[in-house]
């Protein structure tokens, strides 16, 4: 199985890096994600109060926010700070929204761990139980012998050392079979080996022991008591929750999970999770390596090496930091380059809220500092205007004058220059290039069939960007000066995006349209710069997180695979520099498209 997974992973990787062909995944895509409903909101639990009420000066909080924001590595989308059940900071950075759910990565492993603790509290499971007692029927006699000493605790502490890992989720349909037929790389329990498939097996355990899905099991035991009213967990090809990633949850609901841990499982005088389980989860159970920052590992939980805090962490900056001594929960969502907790953000948090910092129970009101803090939060959550157009027509100036009484945003005069322009791509050059960021395509296993043509059309005071791919069409409205929020349909999955554009001119006086598409549920942003010339246009795509992240991770994959001679043959002796170049060609493609001048559309 290991060789098949490695081979399929490399073949998939090569397919992704080939912009001349669409990706044919090994695991079939099935649309399952529901559309986010903004009318469903989380039940209130926390109280909003000035930070002075809980002993933190607003000026101190402003300094912390300012330092986090000005650090280029953090790239925050939202920031929530809670102390003593009081929200003292709730900040959504433009154009993100506090009430919108986010796709969580490994942060939700700590929620799967809560379900395991509940089962143990119900005497249905013990951490020392052997996996062969639950999965033996699906294992061969040889595999039962190999896994005879592997326990639930080894899953919880990431110490099974099973080779079948996250790559397996995109190469085979039966993840349990992949796990239990895989090689065990070193002695079970001997070392920390981070692997999301351990958490998937835990999710399967919940299903085996209860006959319910993980989501259904948690419905009455966690979601409902905490007032988490809108939640969804992606499922494997076998219709089991992924467990270690794929949970959609809003920032405030993430904060509730952190608070539940801080309360040692107690919520509104109801013990939802045994205290003893919370204590085990948040205590160091196994040492990690330096690549994991200043944290060791508990039960599906990162534990600070100084034991002062613990962390629910997902890549790209999803963090729920719990500081028991200060009764604090700090939540972020982001779009940075973190795979683990090595970002500067953690050092900043420790400097402002670490064990050497002391706070009073309360402080006198500081209205001037509170005003400054509120102004900072408002500024960070509001639009920053892009470059102004090179010139405004008389009509534009009149519309700008009356803009305060007009509901529709100002449409730049440059839109008339590209109205009804259609651009045809060379299809064979971009069958693997699409509108949706490549990373989203990869982790959702939802791949483009390639770009065909793009049309610009002005209608009802809006510029429509109509993107025709080879199997679907996106009709996207561009916001100018004000962001435009929209939902797009990509093979049945609906993604919420925020669109903002502005016009500029390059050094050759060519018109340039700069577009930013923020995917509100994900850490990703699509950037597009379009350079308009007389008979063609140049489309320059990029995304964030982008090529740098892929370089690091694909580079590691290539280096590891070169240790296997067969894999080396399959990759045609691929070298790292060539790999980096191929990554850039698909993540930052520059495409030329011919102007078609005979298009006409009905104007209404």
C-alpha cells in the first residue's frame, strides 16, 4: 500500500504541475459542502466589555494589536481576545467577517479529542484499548500481528508512526485500509510523528462505538450546549468525518471551544467533558521537535514547553491559545505560511500575555485609550481605497459628488473601455489553470477543467467579469471602492468571496485592472492583474498563500521520494529547481489572450 500511495501521490503532483492538462484525481470529487447561511448566528455566551474591566489597559491592547498587524508574517483575518468570559477584542480585518465560518485544518483535532473524552467518560472506551479490538475484522492476520500493541493513546499522541498519512487522503478511497496495511516506520510510541490519519481513525472509533457520525454524536453533547448553530465537517470517501481537518466553524465558536477547555469541560454548570480528560489533553504527553516551535504535544493538543499555555492549532494561522493562569482565550484565523506554530505571532503573544506578565483584576476606565483602541479596530476592519483612476470623466465627477446619497458604488469610467470585450485563451496552454486558487482545489479535491475565455460586461452599474472555464461559467461582479460580496458555484460547492478592483496604468500607458478575490471561508486569496493592449490582454494570476509555501512542501516531498529508487524513476529525476519553476508556472501563470471584437450582449 505504501508504494502505491507514494506512486499515486507523485503522479497526482505531476498532474497538478502540468498546466497543459486538467487534473484527474484518484479520489472522485463529490460535492458535499453546504452553503453558509448568514441568518444563522451563534448563541451569545461571552460579554462584551472594555479591557479595563478585566485588568488590561486599552492602550496595552492597542499596542499588542498594532505589533501583530505590522508583522508581515501574521496575515490575520480575525482576532478575538477573551479574558474572564469577557470579549475585550473582536476584530475582523477587511474584508473578512466575524460571523462567517472558516474551514479549519488541524485545529479541529482538539475537538475530535473532546469526543474521545466523552466516550471514555461514558465508559465506552479507554485510552489504553488496543486498536485491533475495534478494527481487527478489517485487518489481515499479518496486520493484526503488526498492530497488536498500538493503542488509542498512540493515536492521541501522534506516536503510531504509521507511514500512511495525509497523502493517502488524495490517493486512495479506503483510508482505514490504507492505515492498517501501511508500514510502521519505527517502534510504536517511541517518537512523535505528526499524522492526521491518526485523528481520522479516532473519528472512525466514534462511529464504531456509537453507531453515529462524529458530527451527530457531538450534536447534543457539544454543538447544542455551546450554542454552535452552524457547523459542518467534511467527510472521507467512506462518509466518515475527516476528524483532523475539514470542520467549518466561526471564530466565536472556536473561542467557545477554547473556553470549554479553560473551564475544564464545564459549561453553564454542566460537565460536558470529564475534568480528568481535559487535564490529560492539556498536559505534555510526548516531546516534539524544534520544527514544531515552542510546543510539545498532549492528546491532540499542543502544550507550551513552559506549561503556561496550550494551543489548538491549524496551518495558515488558525490558533486558539488558552492561558489558564490569566483566564484568557485568544483566537485567530489567518492566511499566513505557517504549517506549525513557528510564526512570529506566538512570540508576540508570549511577550504581552506570557507568564512574566501580571494583570490586575480590574482597572479604572481609560476613555482616551478606549477611544484609540476602537478607532484602531474600526480602521483595520474598514476598506482601504486603492489607487485612484488616472482621470475621471465629467459624468464620474457628478456621480462622485452625489455618492453619499447613492446606494450603488461609483463605476470607474475605464469600465466603458473594456465593456463587451471578450478574450480567448489558448486552451491547450491552460487546461490546468483556473479561477479558484490551486491550494483550495487541492485540499478540497475539486479541480478546474481549465480556462477558456473571459468577458467584461457593464450592466446595471456593475462591471461583470464573466469567466468561462471548459465546464462551467463564473459571473463575477467587481467592486470598486467598496467590496462586493458574492457566492460562486464550483462543481456544486459554493464558496463565498469578496471582490475588489481598481484601475491603473503601466509605464507604457496600458490600462491595467487589478483584482483581489478573498475566499472568506479559507486562508486563500486570488490575485489577478490584467494588462489591456490593442488586440490582446495579459492575465497575470497569483495566490496567497502561494508559491513559497508550495516550494517548501513540494520540495520536501521530492527530497523524501528520491530516497526510493522506483519513485526517482517515476519523477524522471526531477530536481528541486525545476520543481520550483513548475510550481510558479501553475500558481503564478502569465497567460496571453486574444481580443475577440465581434461580441455583442444585450444591455438592459
